[in-house]
């Protein structure tokens, strides 16, 4: 009995610590819960906090023991000096782990959103196909989560979340609202919010999906237009530089012939322009163009 009570007490203490650590992480990142679920890092914020707490304890233990042994036995410092140095190291290690635990869900959430957004038409069209085949919205969600999960594996988090909520008896509109809150995809968030409203009002679901798809394609078209305009501007700069540099070199070369400048001759100017300025200009324009084009994911 005493052993069982001790185990129960330790479990209660561990649960309290995890609850406290979850609140600490949420204080630094109020959207931690939604980001943890939406990024797929963990099935719940508490589990993520428990894993993070265990990682922090492990890191602190390694830093404390390893640092103390290194300082006292290898570097020969006194115990007081070693303890002071280990204390500072523990503060730094704890701060680093906390920063990682707070920032990781945010980074993973944004990264997954950029991957989901170009795949959005696949999920929307699959859902529309099920509805046009005669399935109810409730049945279409379950069919997608059970039969097409492999093809729609990028949306596994949202589909499994919806399936779990539906099987637990949650109202379909609330399930869609919760899924809209955790998903990192802007288009998918709009679709789930619209479906939540449709589940409450009984509005035409096929029309809603069609409207969301048209809006998505319109946004992609607008982004392509912006990228095309930007690429045109970069190409104009590159062409202008390619035309003006030879003219400028020729003019400066003529001036140097009639008015030499000590330490500067035509050959040096030609070498600098040909092998330094022109390649740097081309490389800069390529980097800017690549960054601009990478915004479009199809």
C-alpha cells in the first residue's frame, strides 16, 4: 500500500509540474497549443510540455555534472568557483532550452503552412467529389480521414483531428471551428470556417467549396502577376547594367588616356568591372529573383 501511495504521489507531482510548465510555455507563446497541434509536433500541448520538461532536466543534469567534473578535475578550480560557473551555465542552458521550446512550434507551424497551402486544392476537390457523389458532410469527412488518408497525408493532422472530434460526438460545426483554429494553412482555415457556418445553417456546401477554390486560384494568379512584375523590374536593371557598364568603361578609359590618374589605369578598371562588378550584379539579381519566385508554390 505504501508503495502504491508513493507512486500515486509521484504521479500527482509530475502531473502538477507538467501543468505548471505548460502554463509557463503558454505565457511566452499564447498560441502554443494551436501551434503544437497544427504543426504536428505532438498530440497535445501537455505532452509537448512534458517532453520539453524532460529534455530540460536532462540538459541541465548533463551540464551540471559534466561541467562540475570538468572544472574541478580537469581545470583544477575550487569547489566554490566551479559551483558558481556551473550555476551560470545552468541559467544559460535553461534559457536556451526554453527559447527552443517556445520558438519551435511557431517555426514548425509556419513551415507546415507553407507546405499545405499549395496542396489545398487537392483536399478541397476530394471533399467536393465526395459531396457530389451523395455523401453528407459528416460522411465525407470520415471517408476522407479513413479511405484517402494516404493520398492526403499532408493533411493528416487536420483530418485525424476532425475524425476524432466527430467520433467523440462533437457537433460538426464546432469540430470545423476547432480545425480552422489549429491549421496553419490560410485557405484551409477559410474552408473550415465556411464549412462550420454551413453545418449550422445548412447552406449549399458545394457552392462554398467552389467559392473558396476560386478565391484560392485568384490569389495565386495575383501572386504570379506580382512576381512577374518584380522579375521584369530585375531584368530591366540587369539589362541596363549590362549596356551601361561597357559604355561607362569606354568613357572612363578615354578620360584616363588624356588625364592619367596615379594608381588607376584602364586595364585595372576593365578587370574590376569584368570579374568583380558584373558577376556581383548578376549574382545579386539571381538571388533576388529566386527569392521572389520561391513565394509561389504550385
